[in-house]
C-alpha cells in the first residue's frame, strides 16, 4: 500500500495539485470584491428607517407627556453601586473623562459605567483565577505562588477597561487620520466658493460620513460649538483635544491664527491639506519599510519548510522507492 502511494505521488501529481490550489485562490481573490458589493446604500436605508422609528417613538412619548432627556442616563444599578462605594473618589480620574471623549463616549453615563467596570473586572478576575487555580487546575505549587498569581490576575483585570478604551481610541483615531486630508480638501473647496467656516464644516460633515463616521461626528460638534461658544478659538481647542492627533492639532492652531490675524483661510487650508497628505504618505512609506523585517520570521517558519518539501520531496520519494 505504501509503495502504491509513493508511486502515485510524483512530481507531476504535486505540480497539478499546487497549480489547482493556486488557480482556485486566484479566482477567489478576483471574485470576492465583486461578490461583496457596496453596502453603503443598504446602511443609509437602514439608518433612515431607524430614524423614522425613533421619531415615531419620541412623538408617542411627547404625546404621553413623558419627560425627554437628550443626555443618556446610566443604568440604575450601576449608578447605585458607584454612589454606594464612592468610586468617583477612589478610582475616578479626570484623565478618564478625556479618554472617554476621545473614544466617542460623551456624557455622565459612560463615565459612571467606566468606574463601575473598573471595580467589577478586578473582582471578577480574582474570583475566576482563584477558581481555576484552586479548583480546576491541579497546580503543584506553594500557596504563596497561587495567591500571588490571583493578585496578578486581579491587577490585570483592573486595567482591562483602560485597555479597551485605548483600543477604541486607536481605531477611532485611525479612521479620522485616514479621512482628514480629503476633508481638508473639501473644506478648501467650500471656503474658496464663498462659504463661511461654519457652513463649510456643516457641509463637509454631511459628505465625509461615508468615509469616517467619527470625523463627521467631530465636525458636526465643532459646527455647533462655533455657533454657540462665545470664543470661537475654544471650539478649535475642543476639536484638537477630542481627536488628540498631531495633524488635527496643527490645523486647529492654523485656524486659530487665521481667526486672530485675519489671514485668508483658503491659503491656510491648502497648506495644511498638503502637509497632512504628506504625513499620511510618510506613514505609509514607514510601514512599507518595516515590512521586510516583520516577514522574516514567518518566511523562516512557514515558507521555507514548504519550499524544501516541494523541492526535495520527489527526490526523497524516489530514493525511498529505490531502496
């Protein structure tokens, strides 16, 4: 049986198999983008339907005379736990509010939920680690090492909410960074056509939503702040703090200087758009330059053994057949 299998597996058979796999992979790669389609129309239709449902629901609430609040309220049990243990004093941080805003969570409800989970996750991690070490896992170690492991698990659990927040901020900043140069180009077109900066922000926020929802949200909020804040420069400062990106900070600083000294906004936006586009290209080149060292280990572990098998396999099979 083994001799028949060795005779069946020759160079021609292996070539045909690998060629078939390569052809299937090529066809799949070419047809997947065509089959995926554009889901933007479906998403916009779903948003419109949901908006109509929300309007009908709010009309019913107004007809019943219920009190409507624009701010999201925290869950009652979460608010009770935070108040009972006075978590705002023990685990509350002013920097956490800024991080929540940068992640897109605004208002008191996200902050209360963040404080609640900062207390719950260490306790849950400690209980889970103790149950696994003392009950499930038969770990032959001294008691002090087991207790130390549980304490380390609790410490790591305390940082889980902050790690989740950092991950959310990184994704949001990446979305804003990719769409920001195109947004500056649109702002430049609107300003040079005669629009005010508030109207330009509003128009661009409507157009850039398909590319970056986070950036559209920030521009909409900046439009409202430019209209209602007594100091317009404060609106630009708030935009820079909410995004925490160097490119956005530079643009906000340039807009503040244009507001103070009366310099043309068109020239400022043109220069800043080119700088942000150059920054995006530089970052892409940096990632491309760092790709070969990152591919070294996967090539050694995965590509080279397969290559050696493909090249030396038929010769080894023939040698085994001769012996």
